[in-house]
C-alpha cells in the first residue's frame, strides 16, 4: 500500500506536516511499516478540500483531527 501526502503550500497550511507525522507514528505503532510506503508530493489539485492524501491512487481529504479515523478505515482495514 502506498500513501502519498501532499506537502504543497496549501496543504502545508492546513496541517500536512502534522498529518505526515501522525501517519508515521501510527504505522510504527501498528508495526505495518513493511506493508505501507509513505511518500510526499506537491499539489494534487484539490487544495480546497483539506490535506490531500492518496492511498493507492484513491483520493482522501484528511486533517490533523481526522488522521486516526482515516488510518483505521483506509489503511488498517485494507491491509
């Protein structure tokens, strides 16, 4: 599974750094680093929707407040 988080200026302002840090922490906590690859990218073109995150090319809008639920539903449930 590949998770790509936008780190462009709009997403950065909306908390992409916190989203990345929390995802890294959750991946380590759940010991799924061998199943999940993290990457960063610049603009995914949906800046108005929050921090843009792709999971295996499926778009999601995530915020620092929704990272835990996103991880449970979109990552753990699918690996």
